[in-house]
C-alpha cells in the first residue's frame, strides 16, 4: 500500500519537477527565468543563428536588467498567442510596453519558425531592425510572424508555466545556467 502511494505521488509530482529544472546539453546556452508564483521557464538560445541578438540578450541578463520586470503583454484571444516582457518601466508598474534598454539590434534571419515555444525579439512593426530588450514567447504557432522577427530561442522547459502567465506577473530573475 505504501509503495502504491509513493508511486502515485511520484507520477503526480513528476511534471512539476520537470518544469522546475532543465539540464542543458553540452554546447547549449540556456536561460532560466523564475516567474513569481508560477515556476521556471527554460529558454535555449540560438547563439549560432542569431549571434547579435543573443549576445545583446545575454549582456542584459548578466546585468540583471530583466530581474523584477513584469509581463506587459499577454494575448490569449481569439486564441492563445504570446506573452511579452522586456520593458524596464514595468518594474514600476507601467505595463505600456514602450521602453527598452536603448539599443538597436538588427533583424537576423535564423531559419526558425514562430511555432509554440519560439522566443523572438520584439520591435516596432515598421522597422524590423529596431529590436532591443523586449521579447515574446509564443503560446501557439504564429506563422504570420515568420521572416519578420528574429527567433533567437526556444522554450525547452516550463511550457506549462508559460501557459499560466498573466499580464502583470513578475520575473524574479533570469540567469544563464550553461
């Protein structure tokens, strides 16, 4: 009976444990994002395909730029679409999504599609060479974004956490784990 209880408990907690931890494979560069009250999201960066974008994001992560920021955009209708963060003004509660770090990162064609779990550099729709610190994570496929936004990463752990994010949720920290 005790064995059965432990087996059931393990099966129930296994998905939670998987969302909270990810072990990078050799050569991968992975970010760990801790979202307050939700859990962890792990993002594998496409460093070879998007060198300028990933170098910029890594510099921001290492400086603590994203720590304490909030998700200022969550689009769920008409279907689940995306969540977005990267505006430093969100730390003070401004969820307008108009701020950044002040850099201009040019578009990089990576060959990756905007599928569920894709992570892309957001920018003004009129200038795809004006990316900065804001990025999106896709909840579902959004092929209309292909060839317009640099897909610089992929969610490789914590997709269940990503699905639960609400506008205003806070990032405790983002760190490089590999």
